[in-house]
C-alpha cells in the first residue's frame, strides 16, 4: 500500500451508499438522506493523537450500530444515513445531541457535529 492510500476499514462506505441509494430509489424505499460531520476532527487528532481519534470514531460507530438505521462512513469523520419509509424517522437532532454526550462521557473530550438532510415524503426522493 502506498503512503497516499487510506486503508479500507470494515465500515460501509461511499460505494455501499451509492449502491444502496440506487436500489432504494428504484424500489422507492427511502424517505430521507441525512449527512453529518464531526467538526474540526483533525484538531482532535492533533491534540490527543490518532489513537484517541480512532477511539472516538469507534464509539460513534458503536452508537450507530445500536441505532438500527442503515449508516455509511463516507469520509474520515463524515457519515450518511438512508432512512427507509417503513422505519421510524431518524431525528438528526437526536444524533447531533447524543453523540457528543457519549463521546464526552467515555473520553472526556468535547466534540460538535454539523449535519443536514433531505426528506421527501412523496413518491420522489
């Protein structure tokens, strides 16, 4: 592996999101797309080290796995969700509020999250 390559982790990523989004749009099974990003996460890595940064990413993915929603890691600290029409709607504010509390409780580090979403309750996503 070259120095510029990022090692593949076991998290669902951009390619998985693209595949699932196309399938979902074809089937009409998705109601929303949500995106969020950990603010200034590079500063966390610089200040506390990459091992701590990796721990924070792990804590976040643990939370997302427990949420029961389909999620994707689309960048170093960027995540996306596809919310199915048949599921209870995922409240982005809940994620934005809960994740920083969980990270602070487990690591003592304060983080903030920015995000946005697209919700279309009709037939067209």
